[in-house]
C-alpha cells in the first residue's frame, strides 16, 4: 500500500478507501490510485483485513447434492445475494449423510465463514449451537433444523401435495399411489401428510400398497411404481413426491399399455407429450429469502427465529388431467 500511495502521490488512508470502496475520494484521485494498483499488481491482503475487522465476507452453503437440478437456481440465488453484499460463497454437498453435513459445517466454521445456509441431512443440529453463540449466523432451507431453534425457509410441501392430489381426485381418480423419499426427510413426510389429507378430504381410504417411501434410486422407484400399477385393483393415478422420483415414474409410464395420470415435480415437465402436471416450487426464491435473512442476522437483527413458508403452485400440463382407466 505504501508503494501504491507513493506512485499515486496520495496518503495510505486514500489507498485504503479506494481498495475498500469507501467514500471520500474524488474521481480523479481514485483513477490515479487504480492506475498505480494496476501498474504494481497490488492485491488486498484479506487475511490482514479479517484480523482487523473480524469478518471474512464469506458465506457457506451446504446442499444435499450439487448435481441435483433443484439446487442449481437455489445456489445461484444465494450467490447473487451474497455478491450484492460483497461476500464470497463457498459451497459443498452432504450427500444426505448427517455425519458429512456436520463435518462440512464445522470445517466452514473453522475457516471463519460469517454465516451458514444449510439444507440439513441430519435431525440433530445441536453441534452448531457453539458456533451460533460465537456469531456465525445460520439459516436452514427446505427442511427445518433438528433440536435447535433457528431461522428456516421452506416450501409449503403439505399444501402443495394436498392440492396436487385433490386435483387428481377432482378428475375422477379414487385409487391414487404416492411414491416419495426417505421417511426421515421433512419434505417427504410433509408431502405424504398432504396426500393423506387430500384423500381424507375426499372420503377415500388409502391402501397400504398405495404408499411407498424410500430411496429415490431408479430401481427402488421402478419396483414401487410397477407394484402399484399391477394386481387386481391397480392405481389409476400417481403422485410422485420429488423430481428424481418423477423422472423414473415418467419412464415407467412410457412403457405402459394404458394411460395413468401423474402429478409430480420435474424440471423438463413441459417438454413431454402430454406435459407433466407439477406442483412447482421456487428454489430461487428459497435461496434468495434465506440469504436475505442471513444478512439481516449479520446486520444485527435480533428477532426470534422465524419459520418462513413459501407457496407452491399447481401447473396443469396434461398428465394430471388424464381420466381414470381401469384395467
């Protein structure tokens, strides 16, 4: 900085203001400083800045799976909000492993991130209590924290599933199957609850064989769908409770010799014929609202932890409007 100041003919404080984007420097002086910075190849020492200010201007994001298309717009929204606040985003994936989530979260805290946005894999987040007390702002997304009170931003999973299944019932379906994720996952249990509520609203019983929760692997989902679609009284409609389940169910139905109605969640749903009727979430809004909340906490907001629930919307495209056909 002394070299930059000498070359630009200004004081050290002026160089500091230019480097840190602070006011009080004329355009002409700022131009001279920037030219000196460019000529000398000066780079700000962020380690020294952290020691001085106590902030790293970095935010950690822990996702379930970086390869899942659902998390692309969510991650991008988090990054854009962080960037607007002058912060860098560092992310990683837990692979739905609670131990890996804990390891990653604590590693980010050890590197002194200012805040964490977590899509939880586990159901016990007491390990984060010392970090939160130490000032690491933490917001959970898509699923609530386990065994601690913390800000969380969710989709209306219960209401979305209830609306989607009610749509199938309104189309005349009485035997509707539900295929979802692991029962330990908040979104899976909430969507199953919405499914059962819609069936109860319609006065319809649910056979045990119409409900399947577990791995979203193609093999497991294919077997579950085929079981529901065969037998003396097969289901006439399916509710696929997440995007990976929906992709596999679409493939199963494509090989079937009769139409079966489908409501699901699928990124390319509009490209098929018929298009797939979906319960649409807004992952970008989840990321944006969560990161806004995080920076409110970093700015000193002291309100009690909030549970923010964003609406879903039913998008009819054809598959959910197919009438029941008994075999």
